């Protein structure tokens, strides 16, 4: 199946990605739970645990969307720390900000509309940066990685949580069937939006695998990079350090 994202000019791709997230923003949280059978919460929990975020830390949650990670980090950094939810899409950020404020999370969280490829932050700003299920959507991933390196403080850590390559071949077949046949239909029934969920499946297939992404991180400047597969590689957590 080719939804056409591989052949469109870059500007058009940026517009289409924006369209996808404008369109899913309102249903994003419920769809996440339905599509992953709630497992995205486990993947995120593990990411938060490995982040080592402590009171007083300054954290960037890039492509933060509706704020799952931001919420957990805000609790960890306390009053002396700060979390910045940064995202290119205003609709997603609006849903996230309303949700967090309704849950009493405020005071140490800021919201910024910015493109991962040209971050609106000075060099050496953050102790920890995360990008969860976001890098896949960025057009120039090398540039985004270089930007993430730039804004980390020396000693800082980047965590990239993203769909990756399933390691077991039988599982990979099942997963492909789920992604390209079941998932878009679920998108249609639950959110009346088949196209966005077909984009999701296609963007997952086109995303670099575990080793490729690790090499891209080193190429972008990271002094050390490693990854951890979760759920047999459906998702991988890459970690990079700036010395
Ligand atoms: N991190 C959240 C989570 O894990 O639930 C949201 C993930 S959502 C699948 C992907 C997010 O990436 C969207 O909110 C989208 O607007 C954002 N995004 C896409 N391209 C971006 C870019 N170039 N710069 C910053 N954010 C981007």
C-alpha cells in the first residue's frame, strides 16, 4: 500500500503531516489506548523511568502533543524544575494544555510551538530531552537530531521513543496485517478518519530501523547512543548522550 507520502515534495509532506494531526487531535488520546491496547502507557512509563529526571531538572518534551510525558515529568521536576512541551501543531498543543491544566498540572510547564528541525531554544538548555512517537513525522530527521544535541546541556540525555522494526518474523507478519488492514478500519469506525491511520501505518514502515537510527544519532553528534527494544521491537527506545 502506498499512501503517497514517499513521493510528495517536502513542503507538501509537511502540510499533510499537519493535516493528519489537526484531524486526529480531538481523538488522539482515546485512539492511542485503543490501537495499542493501552500498551503505549507501559512504553512511556519505561521511558520516564530510564530518563533519570529529578527535581530541579529542565526537560524538553519535543513533539509533546497531548502531553503524556510532560505530565509525568512535571511531577518529577517539582517546583524548582521546568518542563517545556514543544510541538509544531497548535491543535495538539491546545488539547494537551487544556488536559494538563484540568488535571492541576501547571506552574512548571511551558508550551512552545516550534519545528523540531529549527528549535526555538538556545544551546545547552536542557538536562533531558524526549521525543516520543514524533521523530517519524519529522521531514529532516538528521537536522532534528542535530538540533536536539545542540539544545542539550553537556551531560544531558536524549530519549527517542518510536515505532521500530519487529525482530521476530512471524510477529512481523501479524503486525503488518494489523497495521495495514485492521488499524485504518479502526480509525474509520472510531474516529471516522481512515486516511490518518493509514498514514500512521505507512510512516511506521518507512521509519529507520534500530541500528540505522542509532548510527544517525552518532552522526548528528551524540557521543554515545544505545537502544532497547520493547514489545519485540514494535517500539524501540533510543538513548543518546552529550558529553
Ligand atoms: N509525544 C506525544 C505522545 O507520545 O503521545 C505525541 C505524539 S504524536 C503521534 C506526534 C506529534 O509530533 C504530533 O503532536 C505532531 O504535531 C508532532 N510533530 C510532527 N512533526 C513535527 C515537527 N517537525 N516538529 C515538532 N513536532 C512535530
